[in-house]
C-alpha cells in the first residue's frame, strides 16, 4: 500500500495480463464476482462523491467577491472549455487512424464467457444528474446567503467522502483493474487494449505540449511579449509539477516564476492560488481524449446493443459534456485523483460509461497524471499574465 498508485496499477495490469493466459476459468469468474461488487459500490458512491466534493467547492469559489475574481474565474473556465474542445477535435481526427473501430472490445461486465457467480445490488441514494443539480443549488445557495453552519456541515461531509476515496476506491482500484485485465487476457482481447492505451498516452502528451504553446501564444499576443520566453520562465513550475503531481504543492514555484514573468505580485498572489483550484485545462484535455478513445475502442457502430456507448462524433453531446466537466473540475484539487473522481458522475450520466469503462478512464488518467498537473499549473501563469495586462490596462 506504500507504493505509488500508478506503480500499483501497472503491477495489477501486468499480473492480470500474464495470469489471464493460463489461470482456470473458475478464478476469472471469481475475480469478475469481486469486480461486480466493486462496480455496485462505485455506483453507490458516485452521487455522494458529487455532493460531497462539488457543493463545498462551488461555495468556496462563490464566496469571493470583486471584478478580479469574476475575470479570473471566467478566463479559467474559458481556458478549460477550450482545452476540452481542442482535445475533442484532435481526438476524433487522430484516434480513428490508431484504434481499430471495427472490432468492439468488451469489458468484464459485458463478457458472458466468464460470468460472475453472483451479483449484489447496491442502489445509489439518488441519480447522478440529481446529485449534480443539488450540488450546484446548495453550493450557490451557501455562497449567496453565507450559511456558515451549512458550509461547515458540507466541509465535514467532504472529509467523509475524501476518506471513502482514499480508503475504499483508491486501495481497491488496482484489484479491480487486475480483474478487468485478467478477464480481457483470458478472452484474448488484452493486446489490442494495451496497444491502444500506449498510443493514446503518447498523443495526449503531445496535445498537452501544443495546448501550452497555444496558451502562451495568446498571452504573448495580449501582453506583446515573446511567448517562448514567457513559457521558458515557467518551466521550473512545469517540472516541479511533474515531480509532485500536485497543483497545490507547486503553488510556491508557480507564484515565483509568474512574478519573474513581470506579473504584479499582488495579482499573482491572487490569481495563482485561485487558478490552482478552478483552472484544470490539462486534466480536462486528458479526460476528453480518454473518453473519446474508450468510446472508439469499444465500438459505437451498433447502437442497438445495450452496452453501446454514444457516438464520439456527436458534437452537441460531447460539447455538453465538456461544459459540465469545466464546472465539476472545481471539485478536483485536494482529493486523490480528484479530477477523474469528480468527472465520474458526468461520465456516467452524459456519456453512459459503466463502472468498467470508468475504471479504464481512471487507469488511463493516472498513467498521465503528472503531465496533466504540469499543464494545469503552467497554464495558470498564462492566465495570470492576461489578468495582469487587463488590470493594468484599466
């Protein structure tokens, strides 16, 4: 348990692939039974995760005041949505040439060859969309009326949800991933999945680099400064985030480098910590790209199948997903795997991802976690430059 989560997941994938080649069916069915229980547990926890994380996050953001808060929040949300649309546009044009969309790959819960011995139903307390709407209503209400008692209650509920993520979901996730890859290996499908995963990871890394250059190009145009120099100054923050995988832990370095880029110290001290909470362009880029990849990987050609996912080429659907993702991302900081955990609800409600598909999303996301974090914090510096220019221009 002291090993990093990424290393545990890599070990789980390796063991699942190797053992799936020769273990008897009884073991595969046994693991699928355990995976089914985890599936139900995750479905039960998702609405609670949404309410516990999104409500206090929206309340915290809404409690701020002033034009600079509104300007920074609007720019952070716009940058996050742009990164999602950019990721979607690139993904639907690149991934079809890399992923075999003619062969639908099933996951454990869809595979009848190794059916679980039994299933346990754990109904969630409310639908996912109900939890989302309730979170927005409560968060905005707490911010508007300043209900300290209610705010304290939801902060404590967030602690409970965070504990459930840390002590239940995260520890059991490698076992669940092991079960998925054990099943796919036994069914002879694991090779295509792993090959697709590697290609997706490489493409996403390149996309994060392009996104950062776009952000600093815009910042350079607005501030009339050399975008390459601005970006190079922020590289210490980028590499610090690569090592820590934490936006919060990188704030001191991000703040220092932003000030070195000529941003007023007072503005930088306000924008950088706020953007560490509400600006997650890199995380959004990864989630959108991974979602498109999984939808293509599992095949969407036959919509009559119960397990068929919506088509990734349905732009209105994907755009709505991106808009919602930009809002729910405010719940990400401070929680292990916060961005992907906050996204589970809308992956389920909008894109109809099953627990197996969500586990694949988590696996892909964690494999690139540090790169997304580095993209987030480096992009914070670009937003600070633009806010600084606008404030001085006024």
